[in-house]
């Protein structure tokens, strides 16, 4: 319940700038506002953050209460389905914009919904060549649809060799690691060029052994850990791209279910779906 969009039902007596009936989403990280991170422009990594749907009740309910400072208005031309994607979409924008992809080659490892968003955002941001690595054939097809120039199934091909063959032996400029899979992390580090950048959003289930000397230190690689969205720098960038029509996340939506069919929704996710939308009004397609 940490990804949602809906209609304002009521506002508190001290709230201004919002009105019942408006379509909104919200930043789901509730930061303390006073710690070092919050006061230095890094509220997304607040030491005391509480995340809706994780630390406190989320949006798998008829109503959710949010601080007005976290609420984000949705432009009228933005479909409600896309509005509901702003949380994971923001993760993708944060990841891509943490590296300079303009005029560069980019590898996205892991083509779940956020990885697929990254492909489209990287293309809209000026990446000249985008590689996508994924083991599920259906998601490789979606990667092509979102703008990947080369798709690679690491279960069938050696990813590093495939990348170096297509980059004159150099490797890619930027790796966006979205899967959290240990092999994908190691493959990404081996596939990035000397002096390249690696952004890690995917969450491994356990510790990941890597060859720091060979794949990081001697290569002069910059590694960035990515979490959440920059509050609210990422949100304004996301709004600008959507308003300008530079990027459309809607093709990643492959299924819609009513909330009563949530078990079918979870089954679709495990079977390799793109983004799955749940509707509280019971409608699905």
C-alpha cells in the first residue's frame, strides 16, 4: 500500500492549497524534518523516516491520512493509473538522474517495472545506446518497447562479453542495477567501463561478494546507492517529463485488477507481468 493515487475526501482545518475532489498522490516517506539528513536536503534518507505501507498503515484501504506537506497534486491530463505509479516512477527518475546519461551508453540490469521505467527515462534524457539485461523473455520484449537498443538474456549469453562486443571493448558508461541479484551486480561492475558509474537500486536478499580490487578500485568506478526519491527534486523533474510528453510510463502497465482479486494480481506479478494496478472500486481488466 505504498503506491497509490486517489481523490481528496477531506482536509484538515489548517491545510491550504488543497481541496476535496482533487486527484493526488503523495510522497510515502514521512521524514522527521529536523535530523541532519532532513536539514541538508536529504530527507529521503532521514534517520527516523516512516514509510507508508511498511512502517505504518498504507493505501490498501478505503481511506489514508497523509500530511499535507507530502501530498502531490496530479495534473488533469495525467491518467489515474499513471498517477498511481508516481512512487516507483520516482525511484526510476532518481536512479537515472543520479548519473549523467546524456550522450552515454547505459546498461539496465533487471527489467521489472522500475527497470523498464529507467529505460524510457534514460532514452528521454539523451542516452545514445541502452542495453537491457533480463531473464524473462516477456520483459525483454517490454524493454525493447520502452526504447532499449540491445536486449540480453544473461541466462543465455555472457553479459560482459555481449556488452564489450557492442562497445568496442570499452564497456558501458553507466550501469543502472535494478534487480538486486548478486550475479547482476557482479555482471554490471564487470561491464562498466573504467571510470564509469554504477547506480544500485535493487535490494539483494543477503550479502553480495564482489571483487573490489578488480571491479571497483582499479577501474576507478563510482558507485551510488539509490533509495526512494529526492524530496522533492525528483518529483518536479518527474512532473516536467510527464507534462512535456517526453516519457510515457503507461505501456509498462500490463494488468488491472479489482482489490478483491489481489491474489490474482500477485500471481501476475510472479509470472512476469509489467506493472499491475489495483482498483478499490472493484474494476479490473
